[in-house]
């Protein structure tokens, strides 16, 4: 649970993440996400999901989050 809080702390203040949410019309306080811990400690992959869309298109975008360096990178 604590890891999810750390990831969201990084995401909420990140400009790239907020811009992508705006692009998909997703309010910041209504973000539905799937967080997966990667091999490196402090590294996570986050898939932002829109539950209103069909299953094939539910994932709007993915980002890599580094909680140690507090960075967010878009996955294409």
C-alpha cells in the first residue's frame, strides 16, 4: 500500500502525467491505474485505465515511475 502512495505522490506533481490526463479527459482525483513493480527497487510501470471504454482500448497510456529520482517517463 505504501508503494502505491509513493507512486501517486510522484505522478500527481508531474507535468507530463497531468498533461496526458488532460488529453484523455480524466480528472486527477478519478485516476484508475494498474501499478506493476519492476525489477529495480523504486521502479514501477503504471497503466492509466479508462473503465468507460471497451476492454481493447481501456489503457489510455503507460508511464515508468522512478520513486527514488521522482521521475516519470512515457512508454510508447
